[in-house]
DNA sequence: GATCAAAACGTGTCCAGACAGGTTTCCCCA
DNA sequence: TGGGGAAACCTGTCTGGACACGTTTTGATC
C-alpha cells in the first residue's frame, strides 16, 4: 500500500514542491479506491521511507489533506481517510461559465441591464462605498443549454464596472474580463437562503411567482482585500444543489438567523 | 502593532500549543479592528522577536490562519488580512440545540415519529446499508422560542438508533445523547437546495403548501468513518441563512446540477 | 522626477534532531 | 479468557539551520 503511494509520488510532476507532490500522491491513492473511508494511511516513517522526504515535509503534506477534509488525524493514532464528495476550485464555484463548461453544458447569458446608479445601503456597505455613491449594476439571465436557470443581480464599484462596459457579457465571463485587466479574485463570502420568486425574476426564469429560488448572495474580494463585486444570484430551485463538507478540523459553513 | 500581537500572545492560555496560541493572538488582533482587511501582518522575524518562538512555529500559526481564510500569503510579499464573517464550530453547525442557545433563543422539539423501517435506496446508500435493511427514522419539528422553523427527517443505522429510543429527544440533542454512549461526530457532507413545501411539511411548519424551504441534507460520519446519520432538514425560508467563506487557498463549497 | 539595478526584506521550502504524549500491540499472570 | 502493564508505534510539537525565490526599498544616474 505504501508502495502505491511511493509509485504515485514518483509520477507527480517534479516541478512542484515536494510536500505538494506527496499530498497529490496521497489524494490520488484515495481517489483510486485503493484507500477507502476508514482505512489508515501509512505512518510518517513509512512515507519517509517510500519518498525519501524528511518527516516535516511528510507532515506538511498530511496537514494539507487534513485541511481539505480528506483525512482525520489524532495524536498517537494512525491517520484515517474520511469520505467526501468531489469539490471544485474556487474559480469554478464563482464562474457560471466555467462551471457549466466543466459539466459539459452550454452556458448562455442574456443581458437585461447594465447601468450606473446608487444601491441600497446594505450593498453599499458590502462594497465599502458611501450610501450615495454610484456603482455599476447589472442584471443578467443565465442559461444552461438554452434554459433559463438563474437571474444574476450584480453590483460593481465604479472602477471595476468601468472595465466591464466594453466587454461582451453575453458571451463571456465577468471574471475572465477582469483578469484581462489584471484583477484577480482571491476570496468570497456567500450567504445562502431560500426565497419565493418575485414577479420580475419569475418572468425571467419562466416560472410562476412564488416558486422557490435558491438565493446565493456573494461578496467577492480581490487579492488586495478590496471588494470588487456584490452579487445576488437567484437560481430556480430545481436547477442547483450546493455541496459542502465540514469536519471538526475545519468548517467554512455557518448557520444563522436572517438579518 | 507587533507589540499588540506579542501582548495578546502573552495573555493566551499557556496550556495550549504555542502555534495555537499565536494563531489565536493574531486572530484576536484582527477581530479587534487593529488590523483591517488589506493590512499587513508583521513578518516572521518580527513575530519571532515578539514571541520568542522559532520561525517554523510562527509559520505554522500563519498557515492555520490561511487555512481558515483569514489571511492571504504570497512568497516574498507580506501576509495580508482578508475579510470574513464570523464562523462557527462544527458542533454548533450540526446541533440545532447548540445553535439556538448560542444565539440566545429557546430551542424546542416536537416528536412526530420514531420508527423502524426501510428507507429509499439513496438514503440506504448514504448509510452504507442494504436496500432492505431496517433503520430508525425520526421526524421532529424544531422550534425557536416556540415557533416552528424546521422539520427534520432523520435516519439512523440500527445500532445508532437503538441508542436513541430511550433518549428524551424533545428536550435534548441527538448528538449529546450519542456522545453519552461514546459516539463522537467527526465530519459531514451537506447538500443545500431550495424546494417547495409539500402538504405534510407545510402543516408542521404552519405555512402554505408550496412555500419555499431551504433544504439541508446531511450525512454525518463518526470518527471511524462510518456514517451514523442521514438527515434532511427543511427550514422555513425566512428562518435561516447559511454563510460560507471561500478563497483560492481553500474552498469547501461546490455547485452542481441536481441528481 | 523617472528609471534601473542592487540590496534588503520577506515568504516558501526542506532538512535533521529531540521531546511530549496518545494509541495499539504484545506479553505475562491470575 | 480477561486484565494489566510495558514496549513499540504513532502523531504533535518545537527548535535551529540553510537555500530558493519573489517582492519591496534604496541609491545612483540621467
């Protein structure tokens, strides 16, 4: 078993740090079914033998898997495999276009509006601007294989929105357009809730008013910590599921009463 | 600024590992507002001076904050603060009772049924039992300050359910009851979607059929990796918001099309 | 004031060593 | 066969050292 890990370690691209290589080899061994949930990973000493790495480096690789929720560790006891669904990179989580393509569907967008106006104080607060400042707001319908599945209400600070006015937002992704101007997204906060469709959204989604929508509000930050987008995606309830994994060793999900 | 960190480090309980202490001191410094999003943390050398710790230990504390999504790091550049909402421990995320109490509300439960029966194949699969095996299934209404906010449909493998039949599940928490028998929860998978209330759930929640519900399905695993619960919580849409944080350095949330 | 190169700074990685303490296995005895 | 203790195993922590490499600042020149 430790031989399988060592073999995989030897097959991973040597241009990456050793601890990343080993984490990848372990991840692949788990994904292959050779290690099942509840099974024990090789210990530090065995992994050191199989890879020629120092113990600190081995520990770092295992710590990476722990932070991903793949394994569980306990002092004195062998590290064990946890079960988890497939997750996705942040970029894919953010971008409707990337997500649709990853699942083999044809993404589409229909622009409803892109205007400069002021927004309500809660959104202004999220974007860290004054209540009366102007922002660029956009409404788009997002389609999968021609079927409307989501209405997106997004707000951008002036300097960000200005980069988008000339972009083709029916064919491409906001984030791709921003990346062309050197703006990279780094993190986001999501707020998830269930709402009843109002008349305008219902019409855009070809559904009855009152139909349940999964509401996904999001504030997205650039790598310098400034907010670059506040969006409010309203998905047809029958079009999406969100998966999340959590463990006592790391949880990025929280429940609260509404504001 | 680094003095503030050093002072906080000195105030943290010495019974915990040094890297945990430092991570806590840094977390508190950020939470206090002394470090704002975009601000730079002191570098390794300054933190070493302020705390007397080795560089490896300092790096480990910073890596902890990075995994939590609190800070962003980049080779050669100073570590910077990211913005994030308050999150909650896993135990609080899982337990309605703990969550309600944490927010100062009075939790309640009304048992609808607790019976042994077989369940549909998808649930059987999640619990890793045969399609015709019997499980304990439970339906409860959960109340906050006497108001019904959630209907919980839960399924337990026989050996787990058997521990619950004698517990007072209107007054207390399933997880607390299991913990009394040495069963500790370790991780979970969540699936989040929006649905329309069926007649039975609507009646229990005192809402109209068709009203939007936030559906939170969950499979919970014990520390040995075995599934101990499959639950399907249906929350009134107006009673709950789920917060999640994500970054390019770690994301535990994923979007997919429904099965 | 602008530009460029070098120096200083800061982070990422990796190593070897040592100690603490929890878990698991093995052996012995009743 | 069951229980207890010791040994072996395993993970968690911490240290100091060194090298690689990316970022920021400084100083010199035009």
